[in-house]
């Protein structure tokens, strides 16, 4: 009789442990999906903002090129000044990319994935 109770206890405990592990795996999958979706949303918003910013910058650059062309009397020189400005800006960004871009992107991704859940742990 005692042996049957022990076997029943261990079988029940094993079933509960399997259910618990399955529930924990499901919770991890759901949390990962939520954080991935949030990160995709952030990246999509940044992409739209970057695209619109590109067009604004493009038209301001064209205006600047024509402005400097009217000051210098040469269309090539006017747009050359704008191109030189962007070349200098590109070199500065390349030289400081870790500090300016890579660390901020990494920190945003890490914060998104390791945010504390508002819900209590089970």
C-alpha cells in the first residue's frame, strides 16, 4: 500500500513538474515575442523617421547648393561646398561611430530585452 502511494506521489509530482516546465517555456516564448515585437515597432518608427528626415535633408541640401551657387556664381562650386560639408560630416561620424551610434543602438536593444516585467513572477 505504501509503495502504491509513493508511486502515485512521484507520478503526480512528475506530471506537475512537466506542466510547470511547459508553462515556463510558454511564458518565455511569449515574453520573447512581446519584446521582439516592441523592438520591431521601434525600428520601424525609426526607419520612417529616418526616411522622412532624408527627404527633408535632401531638399535643404538642394536649396543650399543653389544658394551657394548664387553666392559664388558657379553651380559646380555651390554644390561642391554642400558635398564637402557632407564629406566632413561623414568622416566625423565614421570616426565617432562607436560613441555616437553603436552604443546607443546596443543600449536600446538591451533595455528593450531586459526590461523588468510589470507582472509578478510565478
